[in-house]
């Protein structure tokens, strides 16, 4: 990770040159002003097709052992980036089958930068490495709560699942927020195992006040709704917890 590689990744992340029709960037769905999440319940890619799930925050994403709401097979940022760049189901940035066109656009817009950082014209490998370096620089570890955690008992019931210094980001659970009638079976979509129905990765509570709408499908329009829909880990004093959550955001 070098300063120049992170800077190149930052520019690429925000540049619609990454999409086949020049209409959207990574930052369209991972908005820096919303802790790198999207304002819609479920975002859509260049063709308007809705994605299955809500766009998660990318803060501290470099520390996550697994990426995505319910996919235990994606474990590196470089591997993950191939999905929005080239995936077709659903289509996000829409470069599937048009890799050469993407690299030609990048060479035109960022040829000098790729040469300076990687010593060669852009490749898919160097593109995802630059994006990965930038995403690893997105950190949130210093919030008002880190300096003054206040009443420790408030989050006691939460940290069983929202665990560790990132307050979540790993492990699959169903706190009772899953609707069995929905068309998203969670981890079972991947494993095909009914025992995995409704399991989703525990999201991090850091900066959570800034990432609405909430839950895997964005169906919670308010933080209160997200917390109250927990059947497991539901706090006795919801109001006190709701006052605490904004203190988990970096300043
Ligand atoms: C059309 C909207 C959209 C675009 C564009 C998009 N993403 Fe995402 N991103 C999502 C959604 C939705 C998810 C959650 C997918 C899931 O888990 O099913 C996601 C998940 C991720 C994750 C996993 C985060 C975590 O906490 O596990 C990373 C990393 C990521 N995106 C990076 C990128 C990068 C890099 C780009 C640009 C190359 C990009 N995204 C473009 C919507 C988008
Ligand atoms: C049994 C494990 C478990 C416990 C205990 C738990 N949660 Fe969760 N929480 C989850 C999971 C898993 C999700 C994602 C569920 C989904 O998307 O449907 C989640 C989602 C959330 C969200 C939405 C986050 C987002 O990015 O959309 C908030 C806010 C939240 N929890 C707060 C809390 C608070 C506050 C407590 C304690 C009072 C708590 N949770 C206790 C497992 C748990």
C-alpha cells in the first residue's frame, strides 16, 4: 500500500469511467457522505435492475474476513471488486464481456497514473489492487464512544453478535429480522442448506447511524425499526440504545 496507489484507487472508486455507459461509479452506491453506503433500500446498476440487497458501509472493510451480506466464498477486496465491475446477475457497472473497452478507457484517463504506480498500462489485476488499497484506507476506529464508552451495560446484549473492536462485521446470525416470506433466503441462497435460512452477516455498528436505510434489504427506514425488529438481542431500554448509536460514528 503506497500513498500513490491509494490516491489512484480513490480517484477510480469515484469515477464513472468504471461503468460501461459512463453513468455510475463505485461511489454511486458506496457514497462517502453516507459512510460508503447507499441511500436507497436496494440500489440498481446501469440497467436499472434492482440488486438483491442493501449496499453496506465500507468503513473498516479491509478487516472483514468475508465480504457481502451472506456469501462465505468472497474473502478479498480484489476478488470482490470483480462482481460490481463484470457481474451480470444483476448487472452493476456492466463491463461483463467488455473488459478491453474498460481497459482502453482507463488507459486514456489514467495511463500515466497506472504507469507511475504499477509500471505498466492498466490491467484488471492492477485496477482491483488500486481499488483494494483505497478501500483498506477507509477506517473508523476513533468515535466519541471510543473516548467515553459511558454505560457499558447498554451494548452488553448486542456484543454477543456485534462483537470485537469493529462491533460486528463477521459471523452469520438471524436476530429475528428475517421474513420467511421474502425472496432472499440469506446464507441458504449460497449453501442450499435450509438450516442457513435467514442467516446474514452481522453488520458493524460503527457509523451505523449514517448508513440508513438498514438491514440486508434496507427494509428498516429508521434505526429504531432496525433495533426493534431484533427478536434476539432486543434491548430493554431502546431509547437509551438509540441515543448511544450515533456516538459510534467517526467525527
Ligand atoms: C449498483 C450499486 C453498487 C455498485 C455500483 C457497487 N456496489 Fe459494492 N455493493 C453493493 C451491494 C448491494 C453490496 C452487497 C451485496 C450482497 O452482499 O449481496 C455491495 C457490497 C460490496 C462490498 C462488500 C462489503 C462488505 O462489508 O462485505 C465491497 C467491498 C464493495 N461492494 C465494493 C465495491 C466496489 C470496489 C465497487 C466498484 C468497483 C462497488 N462496490 C460498486 C452495491 C454496489
Ligand atoms: C443474535 C445476534 C444479534 C444480536 C444479539 C444483536 N444483533 Fe443487531 N444485527 C444482527 C444481524 C445478523 C443483523 C443483520 C440482520 C438483517 O440484515 O436482517 C443485525 C442488524 C443490526 C442493525 C442494522 C445494521 C445495518 O447496517 O443495517 C442495527 C442498527 C443493529 N443490528 C443493532 C443492534 C443493537 C443495538 C443490538 C443490541 C441492543 C443488537 N443489534 C443485537 C445480529 C444481532
